C-alpha cells in the first residue's frame, strides 16, 4: 500500500510537471491534423533492437523494406516510443534508453510520423500491476523521487528538442 501511494504521488507530480513544462520548440509549419482526426499508430520501441539482431521486414509484394515505410503504406501515422530510465541492453528485455528514444523519434519524425513518448519511469516494463522504481532511485524518499522524475523528464524532453523532435503526445505509464 505504501508503494502504491508513493507511485500515485509521483504520477501526480509528473502530471503537474508536464502541464507546466515548455520545451520552447516553435510550432511546426506543417498543417495539424483536422480536429477529431483519427490517429492510427503503432508502438515500435523494439525496432532498432530487432534491426540490430538482423530481423528483416517485407512489404505486401514480398520485397524487403524498412518497417516504417511498410507501416506508413498501411496508414499508420503515429508512433509510440517507450522511454526507460536506465534499461539493460539485454536483447529480449532491455533498451529504450534516452539515446535510443531520441534516435528512433528523430527517425520517425523525419518520415512525417506523429510521435508519442511513453514514460515508464522504470528501468523496464511498467503497468498498473507492476511499477518498479528505477534502480538508481530505489533508496530515494518522496522528495528525492520528485527531483529524479523532474530531472529525467526534462532531460528526455530537452534531448528530443535538441534533435528537432516535438512529440505530439507524452504518456505517463501508471
């Protein structure tokens, strides 16, 4: 119960940060989707890892093609990317570091996809039934956790800004 209250307090704090943080990126010149426009998206957080392991993707004609182009050809217009604090590089349960998030977000943004960043505030998977505090933050009290969360969020958003990526959405995994 104490852990659940701690997580809820952190999530409340995060939502306050995100409602007041401005990364100072100018509005894009491209027209925004029409109000009420449907977004069709995919979470491709594992794509760079799969590519590094040699996985190949094929279009409807059986030709090898970049997965992002295949998705675009099938109407996907939005990409969700998970962000983990200090992930391992384990091939099956790692990655999604800030550097990897920025690289992937830059890649999909350059292709015209809308970007969602999904902050897990964990070193691995997080969901309503499993929210493990990042190892580097494990001994922090609530006030220290607020600082860690704030600094981490600002660092990721600043790195995205520096790379010229403006996420359309930011999701907080609870």
